[in-house]
């Protein structure tokens, strides 16, 4: 069935995994395609096809292949094959693993016909960006921000837009949405496999500044804790990464139990109880580096508690003793948590 000349969204995945077209309705595809129902190969210029098509397994020596798998690539063009979308319709796609997905609204690119590649293995299958530029950016951010900011291989994607004439290197007319997934299978709030531990609430999406070989954090990220994903607006082609950071936030730190009354009628370690001498006072939601200082109301330092590197439970306990090892006297105390330039204070009460 013939169609009028239209622009196409063409997506390439560089890993040997299935690419999934998750929306698109009717879209135009070019010749040498087997339809998703397993019908005969269609041929003859541009025509319309309804439904989704996706790459399955193709032979390893598939250079120049024009048919095979679930559908066929255009002869003599790019390998692996393309997913094709009709301009004027929402284009949504993702990797088979679900780690990365991209949604583009209609009329995002002011070209009649263009290709979009999503390369999720850019460092071993480079396209538009030299892997050395990425390596330099990685080295800079780790040097400045510490090993928490190191790049995980599956947290990287390169998107390029081009046609037969040139690369498209300007902002999209209508921004899309890029979503990246992280791993925290046990739900402990720490990125799986990270060392030092990267807390998932420090993850952000970054884009590569190729001219300066630096990562630049993108604003306005939205987080879905249930799906373990981070989404940002996709404004132009480039290299995108999900990177963590040192957690030096002090805003959520608090102490319990308050009051601390281990010999009172409500003594115990359950919620609402006033603690035990063995349990002491707990500071929770602490940053990954810093100190907790306990003072008397007149400013005398009672105890300084260094926060251990990457405390697994995000907690620090005070045994309610002074620096000299004596019991802290009954009374009111002030606490102060310091992490870099960030400070938070609070109040304690001790009743023996």
C-alpha cells in the first residue's frame, strides 16, 4: 500500500540484544521487511505497516544481510537493523533489558528523514564520540568527586541523530524523555555492586560536554523508587550517563530515643520506648563522611564521633559517655553533625 513521502524515526541498538518497539501505531517502513505476523517479504519503495517490529537473533556474519530474524534491514545500509517510526506519532522504545528507554514526541527533528541510534555499548562500539573523551570525563569526575562517581558500564548510552547528509547536532524542537534504570535488588538503598557504596538517592543523569571532556549534571530529574528509574528531559543527541556521588547530606539526620531514659518505666529499644544503657543513642540517616559532635548547653565538647566510611546502616551510635569514658551526666545536650560545608544541629535529653 503506497503512502505519501514522510519522515522516519530510525533506531539502532548496538548490543546483540532484542530492541523493542513499544508504541508507534502505523508507521512507514522501507523495502526488504518481513512483517511482524511472519508474512512474506514486502518490497517496492515506501509502504505502510501496522504494528510493532523488533530485531530478534541474526547470524553473526550478517553484514549486508537484507532479511532474517523478525524483519530485515535495508540492503547496504546500517547494521544492526533499524526500528522505524512514523513522524507525527509518539515514538517510544527501550532496550530488551529495560535498563534504558527513550520516548520522543511528534515532530521533534526538523528533517524529513533521519536516523536515531542508541548505542548502549559505546566504549567498545564507538559511533559519534571518541571513547577517550568519555574516559577523560570519567577520570575528571572521579578525581573531583571521589570513587562514588565512577561510571558503571550499563549506565551509559549514546544517542545520535543523522541522515545521509550530516549529523543533527542542535536541540530538538520537542523534548523527549530518557529513562535509565539502576540495580538495587535487595532494596537497601545502595547501588548493587558499588564499591565504595553508592546510595541510590545520589544518582543523577549527566550528559557529556565533548568540548571540555566533562560530565554535566542535568537538572529536573524525576525518580521512581518502585521502578528504580531516573527520568530526564531528552533535549538533544549526545552521550548520557547515570552517575552517583558521595552522600554528604545532613538534612535527614535525627537522633533517638529522645529523651534517653534507660532506667525509666518505658525503658526498652522498641519504638516509643526510652532506650537502654547498652543500646545508647542512635543517630540515623547520617552522611557517608563527617563527624557528630555532642556539646553541653554552654558549649563544652562532650564527645566527637567520627562517621565511619560508608556506614552500612547509615547509623552512628553514641554510648552516652564522655570522651574520657565516663557516663554523660543527666541533662540537656546539643548535637551537631558536620559533613563538608553542611551542618545540622539538634537537642538531646539524658535522664539516668
